[in-house]
C-alpha cells in the first residue's frame, strides 16, 4: 500500500515537473515536423505509462527540432511518442554494436517483465526514452558528448529503477550458505563466524549488494513457537553480520516457521536439517 501511495505521489510530481518544462515550447510551431505537431495535439487521457513515455519522446523531439535543427531525429522521436500517446505498445529500439547497449537492452526489457511500468512508470519511461536516444545518437554517429548524455541519463534512470524492483521470491533462488541450529535454540552454530567473515568480505569487495536471511524450524513444538524461533534465528544471524560491520539496511530477514521443510516429517518430530537459516547474497 505504501509503495502504491509513493507511486501516485511520484506521478503527480512528474506530471507537474514535465508540464513546467514543456510550457515554454507549448505554443511553438513545427511546420517541418508534422509528427511533432500531431504529438503536441494528442489526447492525454490514455494509459498512464503511454502518456509518460509520450512526454519523454516529446521532449527529445523538441530538443532535436529547436536546438539541433535535426528534423529527421525529431520525426523519429515524435512518431514513437504518437504511438505511445495512442495507447499502443512501443518497444525500445534494437541495440547497435556500441559497447554496453546489448546488456542495457536486456536490462530494460527485464523491467517490463517485473511490471515496472506499473510500479515506477515515470522512471521506466525515462529509461526507455534515454535508451532510444543512446541508440539513435550512436546510429547517426553524433558527437561523443551527445551519446554520453543519453547513456548517462539511461544509467541514472535504471539506478533509480533498481531501488524499486520487487524482490525475487526466495523459492526461485538457491541459498549461498545454510546455518543449522540446535533444538529450541537461536544460538549461532560453531561455523557461523567463518560464514559471516566470507559474507562481509564479499560485500566489502563490491560483489554483493544485499543479504537476505530466511529462518526455518522443525515441527517439534507448536506452529506459533516455531515461527518465533525461525524469526529469532534469522535475527541472530543479522546481528552477527551488523556486529561485523555490515550496514543493517542491506540485510533483510524473513521467518517461515515449520513450513518449507528440507526433510518432510510428521508433526512433533525434531529434525536438525529443518532448523536452519538460509543466507542469500544479492549480487
């Protein structure tokens, strides 16, 4: 719910900012770029992402027409903007052979797979338009400054998008480390210090961005008690990591109690392999 409220707030801020930035050119005429004239007369009551994307392409088209006098590039951006404004799906351009574009293209498509057009539509629209700008400037062989500006805008947008990505379900991941606990205990096992040392080294080397901890229990005892135990086990690992110098904000804990057993047992059975904390390193 909080994420939804933040998204709505960001929508309001973005539309206000873009409206202000386009005010100067709102009355400008572009007789040589009919596509841009059509884009400026569009009906804004269309799907939200499409409208945001149209605004981004309009800015690019106006820049090309007003400041660079490049009507061909202005038509290119305005045509894509018109399609977006009409509610049509507008795909990012195919990458050129320029360094980094293939990877950037795959990354951009991944955001759509994660529904970032609903979670962070404003930033995704900026990322897509910036990527297309990067591709187009590379195709035209424009100055390195122009190419770098589009590429940098794309990098800034994806950095912001990464902070909004929903976490991958732990069921889709493989644990990097697993610590096993004694019955009814949240005390760290003897091998925990060595594991903590390795994790801290990986984070400090820049190989790991975040750590996710999942606590579990066996089926001895009540479900309520086991859920509490699994939470306390995960938090004991979290404390060990923060005591070793890791910032708490990069560590996330989840408790699963007696669900998702490694070894399926009847209720009430103690099984050491189920009393565990699984550690996932987010790279």
